[in-house]
């Protein structure tokens, strides 16, 4: 096993050294990826495409300065605009960005909900939370290098979100650092851009977290591919734990993509060797968890108990999306297959162990949305995700403008009835109605009405939750 890991790591490094050597210039694809990642605005991207100066990949002749009189003799080192600093030659950019999400929720639950969620007390009826509070810096340097550093201050902790450097090539991008594994349309779409407060229950439960790794992804107009090799302990260190590793990949195609009209198909796969605690001689617990749809209450209806004795596991996703004008559909199927170490399983659970050493967890979600004010979802075919919604008219009551309004509905289901210990499996069907208000491109207000039916063993319970979010980004 160690030989396999060394070989895989060596292969990843070799790829990382070889790919940059093959790079040649193609500014159009690079401008697209900088636009998608928020480094460029729409206006700046349009200006870049219109420039006729080929000397530098990102050189611009239209950098705008703010002095009252034109600059004739001086060559300023930088140009400053909203939260962004550019070098005069267009080779370097530094930008600050952030987001804050304020959530509130109120629930109404049946009497058996504490048993189904396997907790010792009844859940609270309401709660508030800062769901995310992120601050980051990002940019590019020397025309070909992209970088980002972003931290999350929610939950009274400081954690890394993205922290990486990437080399931009004519038709690809090689990134090294801490970021998302390439997995799932809903997972790879930023939390700023998802339609509902939380991702669909099946995606939320089964998607991988951010990890340290190396990943190559394509920069193509109508399809996207990404493949990476990742570690398994985030950025923490535990010298007693052999952290494990994963190979993950995603492929999407867009046979039709024209503004608000699009058709998307894709799939993902990931194999992970689980971490092993050498001090305690046990496999690390595996967590596949999702809530009732609002973290402000935090009722753990799937994955309340971690799965023990997992030696390795495989994730799979099939995804599709379709949009025409202001209406869109999106669907995903998620599955995880676990392989258990029988000896470790018996040590962990004894006579309560599941007799099978192969477990499966799966589920799917399907959603529809419609903009009442004529906007459309911003589908990005070159990376198979959704981007920012821009209202046709920003909120301005004095002018009779009220921003953009979107209604949405979603059904999601998760079957996690198979568990390493008998009696710890859970299932859930989840229904959501949503109303989103976009006063301007940086501000979103979301309202979700949710109904769920949950089950543990033969005991069923249900509940209703109303939740709201105020999201601001800059």
C-alpha cells in the first residue's frame, strides 16, 4: 500500500512538472477562467477581449485612472478600482473579496424526532447563526499565475477555505494547494450561487470536503474535465494518523449553451483510502452527514453516527441541468460504496456489527427554478457550474425597480439505512420551496419552507422548518 501511495505521489509531481512546460498563449480561455473565478468583472473581461495588444497575455490598453487631468508623462505603477489593484502593464492583480451569510430558522417537529436524530434531548424550536463569514485575497501575477487565500471565521473558529496557486495554460490549469475536490455540480458551485440555503441533502451528505492536493482542470468552451490527487486531513497535523488519500475526477459536457439557454450533463468519481490511526490501531471514522435543511437548528437526520472500520470507499455522481430563459431544471444522483475491515468492525461494534462488509449509501435531488422578473441562471459551461445572478434592474424604489425575484422547488432523498452498526442507519425525504430576492448582484435574501420525513429503524418522524438568509458579498 505504501508503494502505491509513493508511486501515485510521484506521478502527480511528474504531471505537475510536465504540464507547464507545454504551455503556449491563448488569452480568450484565460480571460474566461479569470471571469468565472471573480478575478475579473464582466466589464473588464469585455475590455480585455477588445484589446489588440498581443505583447502580454493580460496586457490592457484601457486601464482607467481617476485623476482629473489625463496622465501624459507619468507611467503609474498601479490602478485602483473597487477592492482591486492592477499593475499598469496588466500583468498583476490583487483583489480582496468576502462574504457573510446570516441565517435564522424556526422548526416544528414530531415527538419521535429526538429518537430518529439519535440525540438525548428535543431540538430547539428556533435559532440564528452566522453560516459563513469569509475573507480572502486573490489575483494573478506575471500573466500566467493565479492565486487565492481565503479563510472562514464562522463557528467561532478560523479555518482555511481556498489556499492555492495555479499555473494557467492555453487549454488547462494546474493548481496546487487547498481547495474542493472535483465532484458534483452542486458541490462545485459556490455556496454564494446555490439556489437554496443549503445544498440538496444527498449532495450535502456525500460530497467530499476541501483537501490539500494537486489538480489539473481544462479550460474549454463547452466541456470541462478535472482530475486530482488529494490528501486526507485538511491542513491539520496528527502525527499518529496516516492521513489517507483520494483520486477524484469530474467530466461535464454542454452540447447547448447560449446565455440563459443551456443543457448540461456530467459525472464524477472518487476513490479514497481511509486514514488510519496507528496509535489506536483503528481506521478513522467516516462522516456522511446532513441536517434538516438549516444549520441554525442543526438537527442531524443523516449520519448522526460516523461509520466505523472503513478501509476505503468510492463516490459516484451523475448530474444534469437544463435551462431555457428564466426557467431551469437540475438533478443529481449520488452514491457511496464502503469497504469495511471485518476485524476492526467487530472490535468497534461487537455483536452489534453489521454482518456485511460492503455498505451502500445513495440518494438524489431534483429542483426547478423560475425568475419572475425575467433573469436567468448564469450557467458556465467551461467549468460546469453556476455563477452570479445579475438583476436586470437593481433595487431602486424611487425609480420603480425592485431587483430580481426567483421561485424554486426541490425534492431530495437519502438512504443511509446501511451502517457499520445495526440500528444506526437513517433515511430522509426532504421537500423545499424557496423564494429568492436579488436587490443587486452583491446582495441576496432567501426564504425556504421545508418539510421532511425521516426514519431510523422502524420509527418515523417528520418536521417543518422555515428558514431565511441574508447574504452579502464584496
